[in-house]
C-alpha cells in the first residue's frame, strides 16, 4: 500500500468515527426528549449560569454555583446567542456544540492510538464513539466533555516524540490539563499523573497547567475569593447525594447495559454481566500493560477507577472520567491481540467480532433515546402572559420557554441550582453527622417557599425532588394558570404530586 493510500485510509477512519460519534449523541437526544428536553436538570443549571454570567452576574459572588467556572465560560457564547434570538434556540445550539466536542474526543482517541496500528485506533475510536456511557455524558451541556478533551489533548502531545520534546507543545498540553480541571476538580488527579509521566518536560507542562487553570479560575476568585473557595471546594466535599455501592458503580462504569429478556430468562443478571465485563476489562488492562507506550493509559485507568469507586457521590455521567481510558486500553489490547495471533486474518476477524459485540450492547440503548418529550408551547404562551418575573425549580424550563433572558433583563432573582443549595448555605447536619434530607430540612424548605412566592408566578417542574408536601401546598395556593399532567412524582415524605409542570400565579 502506498503512503498516499495509507494516509487516505486513516482520514477515512477519522471521518467515520466523527460521524458515528456525533450521530449517536444526536440520535439519543432526538429519539428522547429532543434538544430542548426538560427535566434533566444539570444541563439547565449550567446554561442558566452561563446566561446569568452573560447578563453581568458572576458565579460565586452573585449567585450560588458549586462547580468550577469552566462550563460557565464554555456555555457563555450560546447563552449570548440565546439572548439575541430565543433561549430555547441557544439551549439547542449549545447541545449540538457539546456533541461536537464529544465527536472530537472520539477522533482524538483514534489519533492517540494510531502508533499502535489501524486496528487499535479503529477499535478504540469507534468503541468510544458508540459507548452508551460516553454518548450519555456528551449528549448535552455537562462538565465532562471539555474535561475529557483537555486530558486527551495532553495525551496526544505525549504520544508524539517530536511534540513532547518542544516547549510550546508541552505548555499547550499543560494548559489543556489546567483547563480540564477548570471544568471539574476531579481532573486534577489525571492531570498530575500525566505531568509526572512527561519526565524532563514536567515543569513546562506544570507551568502550562497553572496558566490554563488561572485563565479559567482567576477572574472569579479575584471577584470573591471566599465564596469561590467555599462553593467550588468546601461545599463539594460534603456531597453524598447519590452514594451507590461499589459493585453497582462498577456496572455503570463498564457500560450500564440493559439485559435483554431472552438472556435474563437464561439466568443473566446485572451482577453476572458486571462480573463478565470486569474480567474482560481486567484481561485487556493486563495485555495493554505489556505494551510499553500504553502503560500511562493503564495507570490513568486504575487511578480514575479508584476515584469513581470511592467518591462520596456518583452519577452516570461521572463515568466520563474512565471512559477514554477504557477506550484507549481496550484499543491497545485488541491491537496487541491481533499482533499475537499467527494468522493475521483470524486476528482481524476476532477484532471485528469484538466490535460487533460492543455495538450489539450499546447501539440499542443509544437508539432508545433519553428523556421524555414534553410539549412546551402552551406553557410558553401562558408564562409570557404573566407580567413580571416567572421563577422555576428547574432552570431548563426557563430556557425551554425562553423566559430566562426576560427574567435576567428585568433583574429578577435567579437561583440556578435549587437542589445544590443543600450542599452549601442550606445544608443541615444532625448531631450524629448525617445530613438532613431536603424534604426534612426546615431551613431549606422555608428558603424555597420565600423564593418561589416572592415574584408574580412560578413554574414547578420537579416537585418531587426538592419540595416537601407542606412547601408544595403553600406554593400552589395561588391561581393555576397551566397544569400539565404527566409522570407522577412522589416526594420522599410520601405525597404524590400529580403534576409534571404547574404554572402558578401568586395570590
């Protein structure tokens, strides 16, 4: 094969990976709730924070925000576009932009693996592109897509001997690591490992990381250092809102696969599937560790896995910390396996069969979509008829109804993260050290009632998440302008709230 043909083959692979990755992420949203879907909360929080920033409100100093500021800066262009058009449009465009970042991540996995051969690059890149957990974490405005991007950029630089020997490239790689930590604190751990692995270039990469981190953090720390430290670091340390047992976490990390009824009838349980996948992952890790150039990926996988298994809280999108490392390790392992098979055709066929299994596990879940489509036209029309501020317990609703910019331009109060308040100013701890649940936290409930009844109207879209029965009844004493029945939500104190979305005009 000529050099030109080999180059063309690689570019075709990268293009296929990019298309598959973007198509998977877009399909999950379109076949679920759509680009303006309501009820997923986190992406609405981040978009609302970016919109508030665009309108002159600084996170930490002017409003409570427990995440690093990276996602605020990344979302700002789309929030600005939303303010110039409609919030719903800006929110949808932001979704697509973050999907593109996910597609770039998938291609970067393949580019990093190029030195291990075409099979390794194809398996790693395509595996990352279609993996349900990576599609889930990169389908929307979340912290992880850009965090992953920073880590992969640094790994790409280290994978090129000519680049890692030059100061500008090492500074750029370090800046990417610093910016990754500017989206999520957890990325500090892989960043430090990568810096240490760069050997003689460590100080240049560390300098780049400091510069990258300062570019994101410094403007916000200078505005209010105490509030920034409290919210970004201290309030996060007490989080334990989704503490899953290690085996369940491991199952989510390895794929969160749905077991088909036909296999369930034959005795395949989630625990057994997790055990099988864990053995395969262990074998792949051991095989990849025999390849000298891939040992950094193995170390990163083990370190990131340790973080996820021991962290006080855990959600599915946290698996983005290990997903790229799993893809890199699996790609290297399959590539090495093909090399060890004496008959090349047999090895390649085995690799194709492995990818077919990966596709069979992931594609059906991705294609099933995520989220429920909630009609917003009637709610939007009613909300815009209200004179004055319209608050909500879900900032996604404010974006989907294009009320967010109107509120900000009118100077309305905005709590971007309603549930996050219980990690900070409204946190209550019992004498034995356990955290008081939201629905029993009297200070928190009083805060919500004061907030939601302080303006002309409120839209409740997550009544079973934060409000107690008493608070819900107090807030809904006014005139119901819009009542959209849907999924029945139940508060932990036992009351069933038969309203997916309620627009209430205060008395």
